[in-house]
C-alpha cells in the first residue's frame, strides 16, 4: 500500500509540475506577445503644416526601417575608443592612435545588434508583416522592409495610418500614423524606433536668404582689395570665392594631390542643380568650370527653372564648395525620403564613403518627434565619424531662437547639437566690403542642446565661457548641453554671397547654408594634403579642432556681436571659444599646419 501511495503521489506531483510548467510557458508566451508602445515620449501625432487625409486602403504600401538598439556598455566603450582615435594629443603627448579609423567590419564587430535581435525582427517582418522584401544594412543595425501592405502594418503595429498632404506643397503625400504604434515585447526589446511612421518632415523653404532680387549698387570701398570685383564689377558688393580666399587663406583653383580625396553635399526635397548655373558662376568668376563627379539619388535639372527660388540651396552649396575644393571630386547625395536617418544610412552602406560631407539642412530639437530619433541620428553620424568621414551641418539662421521663434526659452538646432557633427555658425565683416576682422552674425545659429550633454572635447571651453559676464538668463538655455557652433564662416547680410541660381541669373544669398560648404571645402583641401602625405582622413574632426584652438592655432577669433536673432538677448562672442561663433573663423594656413602635424 505504501508503494501504491507513493506512486499515486508521484503521479500527482508530475501532473502539478506539468501544470506549473505549462502556466509558466503560457505566461512567457503572453508576455512575449504583450504590445509595447514605442517612442513613449511622443505625445503628438499630427503637424500644423500637414493635413490628415483618408485612411490607407488595401492597396497602399509603405517601407519600414527597424532601428536596432545598441548595448549600452558597447556604446560607451565605442564612444571612449572613438574619442581616443579622434584626439591628436592625449595627456600632453602626440597620440599614436590618432586617425586610425575603423572599417565597416570593425564597426560591426564592436557595435552591431545581436543575432537574437536581428532574428527577432526578421521573424516579425516575415510573419506578422508578411513582407517579401527584407534586408539588413551593412552595419547590421537596421532591418529594412519594403512594400508592406499598409493595412497589415496597422494590425501588426496596433496603430492607424492615414495619408497626409502638405498645406503648401499639396502634391506631397505621406503615410503617417495618427496614433501610437506598438511592437510585441519580444521584438520591442530590440528596437529603438520604426521609421518613418510618426515624423513629419519640415518641407524645405530655403534656409538661405535670397537677400536681393535686384542687385544693389557696386561697393565704392575698394581700399582693402580688388577681390570684390573678380566676379564682375557690378557684383562687387558681394562675397565671392576670391574674397573668401583672401580672408581665410586657402588656394583657389586647387589641384588635388590624392586620388582618395572626396567631398559630398547632402541635398533634400527637390533641391537639384543644373549645369547652366554652374557654368555661369564659374565663367563670371573666371574659375575652372565647377562640375559634379557623381550623383546618388538622381537629379532633375529642369526643376531649377521653375518657381521664385529654384534650387537655391543646392546651387549655393555646389558653387562655393566646388570653387574651394577645386578638382577634388565633388558628389551629390540626394535624399527624397525626408529622413536624416535614411540619409546617414545611405552613406554608411557605401563601399567608399566620401571623406567630407556638408549638409545645409536642419530643424529645431523641439520640432523633432521623440528622443529616440535624435539619439539614433547622432549614433549614425558617430559611426560615420569612426570610419573617417567628416560631417558638417549648418547651425541655423535664426540666432538662438531657432525656427520655433521667440519664446520663453531658446530653441537649439538639430542635428547641429549632436557632438558627432561639426556645427558651422555665421559671421559678417566688421566693416562692410573690407576684408578683415569679422563680427558675429546676429542670426547665426548657436546655443546649447536640450538633448545631448556637453561634449567631452569641449568641457573646458564651455566651463570657461559660462563664467563670463555677458550671458543670457540661465532659464533660457540648458547650460549642461552640448554647445555649438564649433566654427564659423561668413554668412550674414553685410556682404552676402553672390550666386547664379536661375538660368544664369545672379543674386545674393545669406545664411549658414553658405558658411557650411565653405568650411567643408577648406577641410577637404586639408584632407587632400594629409592623404597625399600618407596620413589618414580627418574623420570625426571635432576633438582635433578643439585641440587646435586650445593650442592657439587654426582660427581667427571673433570677439564681438551677439546671436540674438534681432531680439534682445543671445550668446555674445568672447575671446577664445564662445557659444556665438565657436572658435571663430578658419585661419587656413594655421589650421592646415596644425592638422598636418599629427
């Protein structure tokens, strides 16, 4: 009997254990299938500039990009290593690791998502989304899914999708979510965000200012130089490549010494270019004809003949970057996807990415949708920097107030506030038509990020600046944020830039959209000389720029003016680095000498 009782007891215990295991398994499956709201800090699923249209139909499709999370410890270790690679001096000594950038494979080894993460998203895409076109990007950080049925996306992500049209550009149609989106817990744990579901792009009203449709009278002040008239005496009131060369000290009609040199310009949203204007500008300024070596994403030159300010941004970029870069290959990376993340990823996937990339495009941090998006964009630029790519962005043209305008706090720029881009601010000549000292352009973008902390390469400079007397009220800005700009160039309206922009029509433009390609062209020249000498590209250049500034090299200090945007307060230029113009403007000979010595 005792044996029978033991057998019955053991049988009961096995049944109980089996039920417990089944319960645990069921709970696990239930937990795995739990829907997690993504980008939980987002509260708004609409835009003032976009009109909600009809819900998606059975025939509508869209593309989705799943941006995979990175291990926090891996990220910190990567950032630490990158700072070392980007610093020409460590502990007062020349750094032997400076410029030893990483390959695609090395970035993947150090920072890619886990196999579990990739498989989880692949499984979700294949089964829940019923996707046929799925691939992983070169750095194994994004799972890209194309042509998925929109109604299936709605069900799989527990959201609602609608068409949206822009109030001004009425032919632009986007599918966006009108409610939060979700992923199963087993997938959500590996994904930072899904693009592009909830972000509405800022359609590109030109940041650069078309200052004068009718050209003003030629300058009568020629005492300093005849550079003003080198593009034609009737245009002698305007900044041109010769004026820039005289002020900053770089060579015009530059001849490249390295076959590895390259410079690229990022263009967006219908900003194309045409050879007619490039030839007109080159001819007027007696320069070798500026040409494009390659275009990624296509070009529609006929668009440059239509409208009030067609192609103004891209032609400004090309005419000045091309004039300074000389015969260094100049390429265009055109993005029609309305996404900085997609733009960065397209460069990451290139076998031989350009050595310098200049982008005259941005927005306010406050106008971004969610912290995850900004962090992901910054991380993408970090990876490019680690591979030897220098990324520059214009800092904006509204002073400290940004595109959001005057209010109770300043509006920092994005992505200029990322530590992994070089933010370019703006100046004016202190005396009109006199090549010499510069002053802060009041509308040059500047400030402190609300998203990114003070960068390690600038802590001493920021600390010193925050001890100066002429600061705005502390409630207006985040003193613990990444400070920008890093460097500046002429951008203001005292002597705006001469451009050819509409079938050979000449006019004048102001903005950091002009300053950014100018600085990029100079860095491309320095890169070329480094590469010809058997050295590495500049890559993530910010630590090296700050090291040069700390050594008293590389820059013309700008010590006057405030970035108040025409209002009553902003950041004022001081001796040394400041949050108005950064280190000031480039002294090319000095900066080249410093950067070429490491």
